[in-house]
C-alpha cells in the first residue's frame, strides 16, 4: 500500500462535485445557517 501513489487531484474533485450535486439544496441551506452563527461567535470572542 505504501508503494501505491496517491490518487490524482481530479479524483477528489469528482467526489466533491457528485456530492455537491446530490446535496446541493441541503448544503446551501446548512451553509446559510452556519455562516451567520460562526461570524457572530467570532465577533463576540473578539469584542470580549
């Protein structure tokens, strides 16, 4: 296994592409909800 080369970048990209296509709606809704909360937490930590 150690002698086997790592998979080409194109392989990883194709995996992400298929995942985005199958869960595009869920990912978009989740990111939209997560981003604001993350920004708020970051701002609170900075202000404190």
